[in-house]
């Protein structure tokens, strides 16, 4: 059996299961679902949420597996991916070096540690650096195209 048939059977099965849960939820009615939820019984609502998590897991797993298989099959693609990942890690390292952590009191009375504060600042600086790099590349390409004409 090929992958297309397996995928179709899996998709149809998950779709039918989701449809069954949906019919059961609709037939139960809002009031019964709310009363059951107040008592801690989430019934078919929890089942459809778990089904959604299963579908999400299948999609993420298949995307990662086929992407890695595609990268490994071609040396040039693997090299470009390695350079891209390395460049991204370099930007994160630069942002981390430029960041400093300060213990910060939060609204709920807890305190954000200096390390946590540094990582938050690293994320913000990474965003800014990537934005500057993307803007610089766009300006460079625009100027280069204008000068070619």
C-alpha cells in the first residue's frame, strides 16, 4: 500500500471521528455541557480537543520528517540549511551578549529572575536584529536593481 492510500484512509478516519464527536456535542446541548463542565466532566469536548492534538501532532511530525528527508537527499540543500541555521544562531548569540538581566517584579507579586529577564531581552533584541537585517537586505537589493537599469 502506498503512502497516498494510507494518508487518505487516515484523513477519512480522523474526519469521521471528528464528525461523530461533533454530532455528540451538538446533540448534548449547551446547558448539559456547561453543567457537566462545572462538575469536572468535559466528556466529548475533551475528546474532540484530544483529537485536535492528535491531528496537530501528526501534521507536525510528518512535516518535520519529510522536510528532513528532503534536506538529507540533496547536499546543496543541506548545506544551505546549515548556513541558515548557523546564521540564525549567530544572531541569537549576539543578542544574548548584548542583553543584560535585571530582577523584575511582576504584577502578580512574583519576581522575574535576572536570567529570565536576560532571555526576554534576548528575544526582543533578536527580533530587532532580524528586522534590521531583513530591511537592510531589501534596501540593498532595491538599490542594486536600480543601479543595474
